[in-house]
């Protein structure tokens, strides 16, 4: 039976600000999942704490809110336990590149077969707009009226330096392209990282749809672009002007973490199937 987009609807009312990019991201993701015929019972999503984390209440599936910055290891654990499930980690730029930076690095390095959606709105929005590593230098923010004094992080260059299996960049105002990117990311065998340039009209007022229309271009406009070339990928993101969206880079030659485990190569079951109940009553008697 085909999956309908409404199968993913939640009875909860969204609490995001008017114009927030999360509305479009969730609509696009639900549409993608239905088109891939992935039912809500076949999906596990781990969520960060933050505006994006409120999305756990807005989608009808196995959704789990973890600690701030920890949605990636949650997704990794769920994936390794049961690879029958499609697994997505949903996280903001603050949680991902601050508390969760090491988790992103090792997920890419190990190449777990999961999809990571990074909501990059260049601030900690849920706590009223503090600066993150993707906030422009010297931009006044809550608690930092003169802005951050240090450099920000070049997100595309950082991710590409890890030679990922899949890296794409989407824009929350382009639902059609975003859905195509989500579909390719989920279908990719390996760790798929999707950075979403997200509108945040409350705390990133400079990033407007008008600005985006003038400064964001689709990578398909680049003649002879080769997403299989790491050199091409680095060249295209070097100045972030314009900001290109689409599939930036793919490395199809990387084995997944699970495929690299010699101890599991002949296993016909998932780890979740091998969990057993152990009676420890006799053991506890030694402590009485």
C-alpha cells in the first residue's frame, strides 16, 4: 500500500515563528518520505534540542528528542541496532557545530548509513538568537551586542575536509530542490549530510527570501560540474559567493561502517533480533 503524505501528519500545532524555514523543511521531508514509500513505522528520527527539535512533535513516526547536540549518536545507535529502519538525525547548526561537533566528525568518518539534516539558520534561535559558529563575525546578537570577535566556521569546507560519502546543501525556500536532495540523501548508502540554509525571520533578519533569490544559485547551473570530484566541490564553495545548492559532493567508493565489520558479515539477523532477556534474580541474591 502506498504511503500518503498525510500519514506523517501530527495532531500537534506547530509553534514555530511565522515565516520560519522549519515549515517548508517538514513539508518537503514528509513529501519525500511518502514518495519513497517509507511508512511512519519504518522511520526513526532523532531530534536535537532547539527550534528544529520541536519538529519531533510535528511528525507521526518514531521520533526521539535527545540532549542538545546529541541527535547524531542517537541515530547511529538506532541504525546499528536495526538497519531495517530508515534513520535520520535532525539537528541545528548550534547543536551540531558546538556540543555535537565530534559526533558529526565520527559519523562521517565511520560512514554510518544514516542521513543528517543540519538546520543552519546561523543562530541559537530557541533561546532568542545567540551566536553560533556560523554567525557572521561582528554581527550583533543577543548577549553579544558587538558580535563574535573570532572567525566563524566555514561549514562546507569543514565537511568536505572529512571526505564524506554525500554532502549537499539545500535552501528552505526551494521546496522542490530540497525534496530532490532529501530523496538522494536517503537513498545514498552511507553517511549523507545535508546542510539546509534556513530562513529565520526572527533572529537572522538579513537572510530574507529576497536576499536568497539574489545570492543562492542551483549547482546545476554550473557547466560541467562533477559532484564526484572533491576538487570541484572545494572550488565551488571556496568563497560562498554565490551560495550554491544541490549535491555538492559524493564519494561512492566508501564502504559503510557495518559493511566493514568482519564479525557481522555472515549475520542474517539485526542486533535488535539478538537481544535476549536474562534473569538476574540469582545474581542479585549475592548482594542481599
